[in-house]
């Protein structure tokens, strides 16, 4: 992508911090503005939250989370602004953070032959790590600032043809309190995704997806570009069963190498819906910003079961397998081949229970068990593995919807 194109994409996507400007663009009296705040108290425990392979260090934490969502809906357009704040105490690096902040905003508007959508997110997350003076104690070592801006369009050219276009840009910035060198990489990631849908009949659709992304570290070194093409279909097998899948190829090019890397990308989903039970199976392979200043190849396999025997109770079980591979060219001068810096394979199981005590009070419980394997690689001379289990309990108080105008 050219510098001019990159700047245009940045301005088109926008920063999430500017999402509040939506408030000025929407009419104040055409529809009601409503507020629905909530307060959650959470306690958590993990046996080895950092997946240490040599010595387990348990983690625990208590957190207070405040959410103040504001929404506006006139039947054709909808706007949502959701600030989230939390504070608490972290012991053993549970990953909760202590003073995390987030701001999410979305706007959707329909027109005769389609719909527009805008989304933005701003996040301020604490980084937690071991103390240099006492490795058994964990302190806040810095913060992560994450921003995302996205714009999308769905356009129905005919009754049988539809086009979806999505453009986004994310930015991650790390502020480390330590003066020691850091492995964190500040970056921008811009992406474009276009999907064309051709309807053959009321149950069958053909899908064509074209995607592209640019990973740009702030230092300007090792810029990566990824392009992909996928073809597939969607089929409603019955009133309760839907299957959809696309398969294709992607090509990765780096500024530090002359050769290009090609590989397979895919996305498959199968869902079964029932008045009280939902089951979904998904498999995806794609690229995302990685841990060492490049694009990482990610392979996800997920199974989810959700059960709603009543309006008050929700039970869900999730199994997830994720493999991530960070690679670099074998020779920065352009020689073909790649070297794996690090590879991680996570296998996780989760059980979640939500019980709505009243209209205002909700009780949540989660149990999780995770395992990670690190095969031998350039950064890991010997294959190792680690495990972690734990969960959390939370009580949430929802204060009800209040009209602001």
C-alpha cells in the first residue's frame, strides 16, 4: 500500500477516540436516548495464569467493573456508546489489570438497498509482570493502548446479488515502565475485506471473498502485506441447520525479503439452533499481528454448546484449539524459506453458567482449563508445555433503562 493510500485508509477508518462525535450527528429529538448502567463484582483464581513451564505461580484477583452504555434508536438508525471502567487488586498476574478502561461505539443505518455501519474501540489495559526484586510477586509493568476504527457497507445490487465491504485500522502502543529493552512492538494494522454473495435459491448462496492487510510496525521495519482470495458457499440444510465455508490461498510479502510466502486460508461454520439449545462448530485459518513484529498464521478450531432451559438460566460449554506460528524469512537478503521463531498451541475448555436472580441481579460462574505446548523453535531450544486451571465468580447489578430526553 502506498503512503497516500495508507493515510487515506487511516482517515477513513478514524480513531476510536473520535466516536463520540456521532452524538452530534444524530438528531436529539427524533428518538429517545436511553442509559442502562451496571456494576459488577468479580473474584477470580488461576493456578498458573502466565503458563510458566518451570514453576507454577497461582494468581487471584478482585475486580469492580462499571459499564454505562448509552443508545439511540429511531427504527432505521441505531447508535451505541459503551464506556467501561474497572479497578481492583491483582495478585500473581491474573491478567485482569487494575485500572483498565475501554470505550466502544457503533452506528448502523439502513437505506433502500443496504446498510452502513461504523465501529470504534479504545482500550487502556494494564500489563502485569513479575517483580525483579521478588519473582513471586507481580506488579504493573506498563500499559497497552489499543485503538480500532472500522467502516462497512452492505449493498444489494439486485435481489440475488449482494456486496459487503469492510475497512478497518487498528493501532497498538505499549508504554513500558521499565528501562530494560522490551519485546513489545508498536504497530498499525490496516485491512480491507470484500465479499460478494450470489443467491442461487432460498437456501443456497455462493460466496467470494477478497481480503488484504498491511502490518506496519511504528519503526517502519519489516512491513508485511497479506492478500487472500477465498471461494465457498452457504447452505441452509434445514430450518435448524446452517453450514457455510470458504477456502482459498493467501500470499504474504515482507519488505525484508524478496520472496513471497503462500499458504491456505479457510473459514468453515456449522450451526444447529433449537428453541433451548444452540450448537456451533467453526474452523478458521488466517493471519493477524503477531508477537515479534510480523503477521502470525493462526489456526482456530472451536466447538460451542449453549443451553437455555428458561429465561433465567444459561449454560454453555466451549472447547478451543488455537495454533500460532511466528516466522521470519530464512535470509533477510531474500533467500527463499522461513524460520519459525516461536510456535504456540493452546487447548482450552470453558464452562459458563449465568443465573438471573431478578431483573436487576445476575450471577455468573466460569470454570476453565487450559494447556499450552511450545514446540522446539529458534526461540525455544527444547519443547516444553504448561497448564492452568481456574475460574471466576461475579455478581452484576443492572440499574435498568432510563430515558435521557
